[in-house]
C-alpha cells in the first residue's frame, strides 16, 4: 500500500521533494501551500524594482506537478499539526500522513518589535514586492504633483533596514532605476534625487561574504548614490520615520525591512526543540529527533550536516534537503519488506550540504560571487549571477521571459514592468493644500 506523504510548502525544498517522489507507486503525495504558486524568491527584488513581472518568477504549483499522477496539490492554510495522531489540520480539511515534510519557509522578523510591521514592508512574497513597487513609484508620482519641498523629500526617501543580499540588491536596483530608467520620464522632479539609505547594525554589509567583497559592494553602492550607514541600528519605527541608536532620525515614506527572518507560524504549534528564530532542530537525516517520520527542510530547518556545517538558508541548500529526504524515503520503501537488523543498519543517509557558493548583485554589471576558492567581483561576477539564476528558474517560459526582460532592460536601460494599480481611496488621489499647477514647478 502506498505511503501517504504530506508536504507543507511549495517552495524550493517542498517542490524538490515532491518532484523526486513523482510517479513513484510507493507514495501518495499531498502538497499543501497557502499560495497557488512556486516563487523564485531570489529575484523578488527585481519584481519590487519594476524590472520583472510576477509571471517571470512564479509558476503554478499544479502546472509544475501536473504530470505527477501520484501528487495532489491543495490550496490550504495549515492551522495545526498533531504529531501523535499523524494529522495535519488545515483551514478546510485534515490530512493524515505516514510521512510528513515541513518545508514552510520563513517570514519577516522584527526582533520582537512587531508593532513596527505596520510601518514597514518586508520582502517575502509577491504581495510584498508589489507593495514596494507601488509605494516607490506611487511616491514619485505624488512628489511630481505637489509643491511642498519637505514633503517631496519624504516621498523621495527610501530607508532599507538590513545589509544582507536582499537589502543590498534592493538598494542598488532602486538607484539604477531612478538614475537611468526614470530620469527622462518626469518634468517637475528629478528622480535621480531619490535618496536611498541602507542601515546595517554591523560593521559591514554582506556579512556572509569575504571582507573584500563587503567593502567592494559598499564602495559600488556609494558610487551609485546609496547612503550606507554602518554600526547603527534601528531603535524605533513610526509612521514615516526611522529612529537610529546614534540619535539620527530619518523621515521616509518608504521603509523596507530586510533585517531578519523567523520560522513560519506553522512551527509554533509543535512542542519540539527550536532555535531562537523558531526553526526546528533536526537530526542528521533531517527528521525530528522524537518523530522519525517527520522531516524538516529548507529555511525552517536548523540543520548541522554530517561535516558539522551549519546549513544556510539558501535556495540551493533547500533543494538539496528536499531531494535528500525523497531519496531516503525511497530507500526505506525499497527495503520495507526485507529482513534486516534496524538497530545496526540504517537505511537513511545523513545529509551532506554541497556548498555552491553565495552571490549578490549590487547594480548594473556589478556583483560579487564567493564559493570555495572562487572569488569574483564586477562584470564577471555579474555574468555568473545572470547565468546561474536563469538556470535555476523552473520552466522554459520563465527562463526565456526573464532573459528577454533583462536584455531589454540592459539595452534600453528601461525596465518594462513599471505598472502599478491604485484605488481611489489611496492617498495619491487625496487633494493636498500644497497642490498647485505642477507645470509651474521648477
């Protein structure tokens, strides 16, 4: 009888596991996700900065798995997991399992200051990316039509909290956008006057990279016009204002939080060992220590591999973990009816992470790549970044679409996805007392 495998999450880890178990008669697989699509998160910042469209970096989960006859996909929001009865409880249905794979990913963390959430925007999903795009482009539209210079300055200020790859890539892409793509599009303001501030609590950005790459990225961002603030941290966030430990106050209509992540809320219902970020501590084979039929993969796993390497929260690591779980499950089922001493022989192999390196793009033809003895920066790193990200995208249409979008943006220096939608209740339609004829503005 086929074993029931429930996978929570259609990200890199969950999808990789499902694909490896596809059309295997020994398994009946159920994939649960609160979104109907797989998202290529490393390129979310390009959606936020109007370079790519949502269809370039996302694809229907059902479409990806349509040929896997033993895999069912359900749009559901997991409410609880009963480890004793081996049941996942969703908003609309309950799912019994023989094996459970938790690959629900992470969410934005404000480090205990959840009241800041309403004043900031994270970047974890399509909705966040669209909110950032609408806020930045909408604020430029608003600045174009008003005369109040102080309000214009606030509208044209972006504060990005967090100097990791997400923060660095966002900062560089916004400066590229306004310095080149939008300069000829406005008549009353100069988009190049957009102020982008990157706040990092540590002594350097891109902390996971070699120090020389961090310094190179900082210099290039500064050349682009980004204000990089090091050794300073946010102590409070209010509506349109960021307060720093140094005493500085920055007024900005766009505040983006890229400073930290924590495990998804799915893990909160589990009474098992977790780290400070809520990630689940796993055994060498990626199972929970007390429940050997429950596996954890991707960003939600606190994993130390067989070589005592702390596995990072990166897409390649998530893919490897999902595939490793599937491989172990197939191995167990292969020998299920075979007599062997389970106390002496383990069919499960411990997870070993293959470090493929890390990379971040800083701006047009500017990137850093680090992996083993390979250290690249500048144009060659940028080309490597482009090639690797194209190869990682799922589906030929996505690869071709992204390649064409990048080619167009590179040649024309004008990204092709600058459209955003507004409702009449949005503040951009509100008449301000400072309004006059925009054409009279200098």
